[in-house]
């Protein structure tokens, strides 16, 4: 298949290009190639490529910065998604749009399924939900993949930050009252690959299995990396206030993957082990 991939230089996009490129013809683009917030340019570009499928992980993902740069957040995460969906519809191609757990408020007591009602509490979450709604309204051939706590080799991420602080200071303080599901970029890419060429359109939660706090995830990172004599301290979100509100409890239940018989995502511990091996972070 001919695949058009936005955000191809990002953390997720880089792994998607590598994984999908093993079986398909991938055209990866970034902001230097196309400004997806410009509808005319987007339509012209997509009509020239005529892809069999469009994958859109491109986003403004700096959550706290979204609070002060709301125009940029909505322009990229909402209007950009709208433009890609319009273009997909024009060339009769399905679109796979990447979204986030931030569309939920985090007030649940159980993991969120695809049938729960979103209620975002931050500009980032609101802009991503608006993007989802645009995609749904602009084309019928869509997949929305919500992901969570993403990390991968090709970008800044929580695992890299924890390992750097642990090595530099020998002490790490991490919040223990935010709960979610750590997810590896390569596993998201593999899930996308499994959907190509199929017509099971709709919204899906795509995360590794296993529910933990950031504190518990940090403990697993330190354990698997072999770092010893590192002091790990818990703290609350209130002790480290941030501009954007984080969902306190927002694990995504991959309910629709189960309903439709798709392979379940592997445990986050196993995925983390592969990531640490890939990056050479195992002592």
C-alpha cells in the first residue's frame, strides 16, 4: 500500500515509518514538507500523492505550552486534523488519526473504554478532542487511535528523563497519584500495521497492558535498567503543580481491540525491556 505519514520525524512517526516501511511504500512528511494547517496546500499535496491510506500522528504535544499557546494547539491539533480528513475524503483514502488519553478528565474509578464520554480538562486535551470530532465529521473512513504515556527511542520521553536524573543525582522524586498505561512507540506502530487494508473503522484505545502510577513505572525503569543505589521518592501532583491539568486516573482500556478480535497489546514491562535493550540502557 502507498502510505502517507505525517509527523514522520517525531518520536512516534519515526518508528511508524520504520515498521510500516518493511511492508508498505511509506511517504513520510513533516512541517518542512507540508503545513497541515493550510487546507489548500494539504489538498494539493495529498491529491498529488494519492495515498491508499493517510496516517496522522502530527500534533502539538507540549502539554503545558498548549495552555499559553492555545492558538497553535488548536491550529495543529484541530484544524490540521480537519484538513487531513478532508484531504483523505477527497482521494477516498482511509485516515488513521492519533489521539490521546487527555480527552478524558481522569475522574473515573475504572479504565476508560472507547464508549465513555470525553471531558478534557486542558487545552491540549480539548484541541485533540476537537481534532477527533473533525475527523469523524469530515470522512467516514477513519480510525482514531488513542494512546497514552508514550515513549520511544527517537524523542524526549519519561524513561530517558528518569534515567538521566537517576544517573546525575542518584535520587528521583516522582508523582504517585497519576495512574495510566505506559506505551511503547513500536507497539503502537505494530498495531497500526495490523489495521491497514481493513475496514473496521472507528475509535480504538491502543496501549500496552498494565496499570501503574508514574512512581511505579519509575521503579520498574530503575529495576530493569540495573541502576542501583538510586533513591526513589513519591510525591503528589499538588506538590509539583503544572500549567496544564493532568488526568489523575485515566488508564485506557483497549476494549474495542478485544471486541473485534485484534491481538492484545503486550505487558508494559516486556515492552520497556525491549526499549531499554534497544537504547543500550541496561546495566
